């Protein structure tokens, strides 16, 4: 599945970021439900050059089914496509102690969840993007 996803992302590279994510879902109803959930209970930013979808969670629990977590201490980034998406999100939301996400590597495999302290990740992103 991972290799198929990487190949698909390469083919979708000419599409807007939102359309790229939409095409990753085999069942488009799942995308529509995710979009609705994140619109109501999370954070979404979409433009012609970036798309990001995130929500606040308790990082010690599985992030996928968490909504309204009373012990929320982390922003879980479900999708981030385009340059500057993470910084845009971090500049737009209330900081939490942690930020968590996965990456799809070049070999098509997903990384384990990565968890960073908010301040550390922000510094990494600023350095990498030179503040953009």
C-alpha cells in the first residue's frame, strides 16, 4: 500500500494540495467525513499551494479516533501538503506541548508517529524555511 501511495502522490503532483489528499482516499465518503470532523473540531487551512488538517489530542492515545479529548496536549497533523503548511498551522492555533505526525517516505512506507515538543519543532521549521 505504501508504494502505491507514493507513486500516486507523484502522479498527483500537478493537482492542488486539497485534490491530492482527496485522491489518496479509496472511499471518498471517508474523506468527506474527515473533512467535516476536522472543520467542526480541528483546524483546516487550504489554498492553491498548501493544505493542512490537524486536531488536538492526547498524545498518549491513538490519534485517529480522538475528538474532544479532555487531556489534549498535542496537535495531531493528519495531512500537510505543500511548503509552509506546518508553520502556517503553528502560527494560527493555540500552542500545545506537543505536535505529532507521520511521514510517507520515498520508499512508500509510513514512518512511525513522530512527536516533537512545540517549541523545538517551531525552531526546526523556521530554520528550514528561513522564517517563511
